[in-house]
C-alpha cells in the first residue's frame, strides 16, 4: 500500500512540476501583457521536438540547454511580429491571435515530425531506478524534479534581485508608470514573453523524457495551467506556484483511491476557489477584476 | 445621464437598414433553391443557421455588452446533450427535448455567470474557458451515459405537433432547414427587441464606459449577469438544434476550440454589428468545408486565417462596410 501511495505522490510531484513550469510562463505573460497565450502548450511541444532533433548531434545535455533557448528565440520573433500589434486592443484579439497561432504551430509540428508520438532518448544513467524496491523512481524523475526546483528558484531570484526582474514586477502592477519612468516597455514585454516561452520549452524537454513527444502534448497541460493560475490567483506568481503544486498533488492522491475522479478533483478545486475566494488563494483584490 | 444615453440612443449599430434586412431574409428563405446550383447542399446552410444563432447569442455578450466569454461551447454543447439525452432516455418529443436542452445550457450559464460576474477582461475569459472544459471532461469520461468520446447516438428528432397539426421534420433536408429558419427568425426578432429596449441600451452604455455607467447608478454586475444568462440561453437553443440537425451530440461540441470558433465567427462578421455573426458563421462553415476537403493540414490554414483576420480585419466584414458608409456620409 505505501508503495502505491508513494508512487502516486511522486507522480503528483512530477505532474505538479510540469504544471508549475508551464503555468509560471503563462502567468508571467498574462501579468505583464494581459495576453492569454493559447499557444503556450504548443511552445512546450516545440521545445520537446527541438530537443528530439538536436540531441543526436549535441547530446541530451546540450539539447536540454539549447532547445529552451531556441524556443525563447521563436517567442521573440512571434512577439515582435504579431503579438506586439494587439497590446492596446480589446483582449478578444490577443486570445484569437494566439488561438489561431496554436493551430498553426500544431499543424507545422505534425507536418515536420509526423502525427505519431516519438520517444525521447535519455542518457543511460538517468533511466536507472534508484533502488530495486523503489523501481518506479528512476534517476530521471529525481533529476527532473530537482531541475524544476532549481529553475523555479532561479526564476524567482531573477525577478527579485535583478533590475529587469524588478521592472517586470513593477510593470505587473502599473505598466504606465513604469513607462513614464523611462523604461523601454516594448523591450521589457518582448523579454518577458521570451522568458515565458523558455519555461514552456524547458518543460517540453523534460516532459519529452517522461511521456514522449506528440503534436498535442501541451493541450492538456494548457487547461490545467489555466486552472493553476485561477486557483493561485491572477497576478501572483507565488500563487501560481502553489496552485500548480496543489492541483498536481490533489490529482495524484485522488488517483490512489478513485482513479477516474482525478481530473474531476482539479475542476472541483477551481469551482470551490471561485465560490469561496474568487480572487484566488493569493490573488490581490482589484488587480484584475 | 442624458449625455451617455444620447450616445447609446443615437442609433443602434445593427446595420439594420431596410435593404440589408430584405437582402438577408430573401437570401435565407431561398437557400434551398440556389445553394444546390452553386454546388452546396442544404445541410450546409442548416449548419450556418445553427452556428450563426449560437454566435449571435454570444455576440449579445461580446459585441453589445463588451464582455469576453471564451467558453460558450459549454452552453451550446449542454443544449445539444440535453436534447439528445432527453430523446434517448426520457421521451420521444422534439419540443420537450429542446426545452430540456435550453434549460440545461441556459441554467448552467446563469449559475456560472453569477459566480464570475465580478471578474473582468482576460481573467473573466480564462474562467469561462476552464468552466467550459468541465462539461467536456464529463461528457468525455461518463461513457455509459453520454457515449464518451464517440458521442451520443441512437436518438433522432420526432415529428412536431401543434394541436391537431403535425409537422414532420424527420425526413428531408429542406423541410428541416425551414424548421430551423422559423426558430432562427423568432430568436433573432427577440434579440433585436432586446437590444432596442432600455435594457439593451444600458448594456451598450456599460460596454462604452463601465465606470461612468456605474456612477450613474446602473447596477453593472446585475446587467452583465443577465446579459450572460440570456446569451447562454440563445446559445443553448442553437445547441439543441445542432443535436436535432445531426441526430448526434459529440463531446467536441463542448470543447473550448468550438468556443474559439464562435468568437472567430463573430469577429469575422463584425463584433459590433447585429448580423455580423451570421455572416461570419457562413464564411467559417464554407471555408472549413472547403479547406478540409482540399488538405489534411486544414488546421494550419484555419489558424492562419484567424491570425490574418485579427491582424488586418479586426472590424470584420460588416464592420468595415459600416465604416466605409460612415466615411462617405461625413
């Protein structure tokens, strides 16, 4: 019994880690630019595919570093060419733009890499289990969770202690004032969008090792990331972090006792939060209302 | 007060000049005669009517109240499932099935609207998306009851009786098209009356300047909530018609991509025009039918079209026309 519980708790941690990385990227973009990036799940898939293509030449570790950066570069191009044009318009346009773009990337991925799932090769040392009793915990899982923790701590440190991070946080509260203080808000938004895409790309590479790669691998994660943001509270990155972990763990623990309800639990948590505390667990009242 | 109402009263931007109106209705009534000549089939026009009605219902909220719902497929799909489940498990009556579908979808929208009515902008949109997915997930996983991923089958529309008269809508595409057209006409008339009423003008005032409307003592939240509820009732009605049209309800009619399609139809036709969503629905249905028969990569083209519309034609077809006539007049 304890093995089943432990198995599902580690699963919850891992799934929660994906939710968190993905939702943090979405949340960054949402907070600073008020854009819901529907294509975020497709940036994740793109990260996975790029790693798949690159790893034979530059190795797994190289791909792990390079493909998130490439995803970020693609994000810069997308922001500069398209998303920038609709910042000052009704939010319906940014939603439709990224919605359409999600379709385009998904079909391009399918065209280039084919509709079927692809396996991602892992270094031999990572695919070993830790001990024979804990056969379900491979070193890859340990590595992945550690990597996500490092990335999240890095992101928060960056936002807390660097000048650009300070500007991003300030822009979340009041972008106009930040602009009047002489900050180049256009570049700030581009950079912020790129960081969001990089996080998506990173979770794509990590997810590829665990689940394989297919053109719509990001779709389910996208919806759960929305819920993580709603539960945690729009405007609060820490909230998104907790929201992601909370629903990841809740889903995993439900799987132990009643597997078919694991997804229902996520939605139930969301409805409960909307009912009892509509701003979200750590959301600020009035910011996005 | 007078200032604001004067703006709202000036003229409803519905594109409702007599000529347009006559043209639209003549086109709609004669569809079964000219569409086959152009290589189309009447069921395609039925689909346009159903999607057009759903998008016009959405537009009450989106275009005329200025509130963004990206989850209207939920009410559409609930309408479809409500009608389908009633026909399959309860009674063989088309009118009762429609009633059940409308109530199911409309009440879901009414309840959820009350929950999120204080949210605004993208946050509101995100809540509507996530709420819509709940129903998709239920329909998808409750295999025994809803048919799961394969959709709900084994039901079909029944003849409708008005007292001694029975109207057999079970056979013949053309006959069912006219049945749809009658319901469409009644719904559209109701929407038009609603937008002309003081309530409709108040919605416009909220869209134009919410803060000012609030200072005038208008209960904003209640108005937005009512608008959300009414809009979801119309969309649910369209959903029931969709189930009757296909004798089938599938989980994709609850999926957020359909919500996105409704928004796209509205934007293609023109968000702030009355007939825009119908025009958008026609363009969308024809494009999708054409592109998916030409290439397997239809998603690429549909997605690219969405992006082009947003970037270059944000006012939509009818919106552009209105802007052009305005410039000429000035």
